């Protein structure tokens, strides 16, 4: 019997940060850059309240778009909601990429950019970074007549570094006007450096920039899948044409609104992450584990100076019940990425890491 065959797409499969190791659930999961303190208690109450009425289709989310517009002082008609910011990225690729278009991404960047680009027929071009920091010069050197989109996260995942306001504005200025610049603001809330500006604050009036944001990180709602994008009315119209109906569930919408309005909880998360990022940076340096200071809720660490193998360190921690992210998927040699967890989790990680390094 002849059966239907799917078209062959030469693309890697996205592999998320592990929750299990050898079929056992980890006691401590620091592999997916999730919130250290978890969701706002108000968001949890909103979720529990709304979940009693699951038979109803979700509303269109206008109340959340209006709240986002008010908080960030932007136009609600230029906002699109998605099932995670991943869906916004997927819609961008579907709407704008034609076969054989070229897409530029930093060499070390969120894998989803290249996955969705390849699925839609694009050639992915990798711009080299300087010391794990995005290079505007190198991105511009990759531009050709076929370039359609430039993707970047600022701060960048998985490196944790960022490019400053001046460089980001310069990038948009020097790109052709018909090249779409997509800036992923997933970790912007954690940055407190004066030289940094988020994509939304810089390009809210631009006609050739899309900014994506998420409720999965600082808001602690990764399990509900909700993100949003901001762009010109023309771009948003194009994305809405291909957006699935009811793409964001009812519980996510109401929990997100409660989380968005609970400013004190967000400030608590930022304070905690910044405190522990500094502590962990100093502790890593002390045991000769190389890292940059970082600017998000994670740190990229390298074991070359310790003469330890990152895969062996990963397995040792996993057997101890602690999961962090192996960087083999990102082709960053002998390195791991560590999400900043709660205080107890961080202390145990540091203790186990110190033990394995000094064995």
C-alpha cells in the first residue's frame, strides 16, 4: 500500500533543556532559563480562577494588548500575541521568506531562528561573533542582494552578552530598508547597564523592525506559552493574516495580565537574579571556570582552564539531580549554560561544581 510522504526538510530538530536524565526527574532544573522565583502569586490565582471555565474559547486578547501598550507606552494596534514568542518568529518566517532568501543570524544564537528559516526555504548565513558578543560589523559583511531578515537576541542567548544602544541603532541604519530586522527582547528586563536599550524602546516607530517579547522568562509563565510581537501596522496585518485562530489559551491571557501588573514581583526577580549572577560569576572565577559577567538570567561557562571535560561535568551534575544545558547543540566547545535558580538551588550547584572541579 502506497502511503502519503511528507516533504523532506533539511533542518535540525530543536532540543529543549532537559527535565529528565536517564528517565529520572531532576531535583534541580537550571537548563532552560526559566524564572528563578516562579510566577507571581497573583498570576497563579488568575490562572486557577479562569481554569474553572475551560469549555469557552479564549477571547481575542485585546485587554492584554491594551495593558501591554499602556505599560510600555506603545500602540496596541501594533501588537500581536502568540503561543510563545516562538510562534511570532514562526509567523515572521512564513510571511516574509521566499525560497532561496538569505537570513543572517549570529554564530551563537537561539536555534529557533535558523530552524524556522530553513523550514521556509531560506539559506542561513552565520555572522561571526567577537569574544561571544554579536558583531554589527560582521553582520553587515554578510549582507547580500538576497538578504531578507536579520535575527538577533539582545541580550543574546546562549552567550548572555549584549550590544549597546549605539551599535544597535547603527545596525538598523546601515541595513537596507527592505531587510527586516528582528530583535528578540526575551531577557531585556534583567539588564541594568546604562549602555543598554531594548529593541522596543529604540524602534517602536520603525517600519522595518519587529521586536519580540515573552512571558516565559521573568514572568515565570513558560508552561502557558505566551509571547508578543511589536511592529508596524503593515507587518502586524501580514502576521495576523496567517495567525491561527484562538492561538493563545484563556488561562495564559488572564495569568499574563496579572503577572504584567504585579510590578513588585518582577522587581524582586530582577534583584534576586542580579545578586546571584554576581555571586556565581565570582565563584566560577575562583575555581577557574571561565565565564563572562552576563546580563541575563544565565551564565555561559567554559572548562578549558580547569582541564575538565564539560560533558563529564554535565553527567556528574545530572547524576546528582542537577540539570544544566550542554552547549554541544550550539557548537560551543567544552561549555555549559547555567540558569540562575533560587538561592537553595544556586548554593547546591556551586557546591557540586566546586567538588567536581577539585576532584
